[in-house]
C-alpha cells in the first residue's frame, strides 16, 4: 500500500478487513427502504453481523491468522480502514435515498 509502506501480507489483511466490513454494512443499509439507522434489524442479523465484524477485525492478531495468510495491521491503518468502511456506508445510504426518491413516483 503506497504511502503506508505496507508489505504484501499487510495489504491482503487490510483488503480482507475492509471488504468484510463494507459488505456486512451494505447488507445492513440495503435491507430496508428507510435509513438503516431508523429501521431495526432482526436480532439474529444484528448480532451475527456484529460477531463477524469483530472476528474480522481481531483475526489478524490471533494464531488463526497464519491459516489465512493474514498479518496484524497497525492501529493507524486499522482506523483508516474503518473510516473507509464508514464513508462507503454513508455513500451507499445517500445513493439508496436518492434512488428511492427518484423511483418512488
């Protein structure tokens, strides 16, 4: 990752983390016409998603990381990855809102 002087395994770990986080968050956003924060998900979906997100973040720091060829990500980079995921969700929510307003005629 240019600018972070990251090794290939750190890049792969970063990609793994941000892709899982954004995919789960997109599912949370796209499951309803309402803003996702105004529509309560089912408990099983919410807790399963949170569990997978937490596991995704901690996996590179566990002994299981070797089995998946993952490497720990520096805290600074991890915060940037979470920021990227949050921006992705905001854009997804705004796009969804625009889409439903445009096609709700």
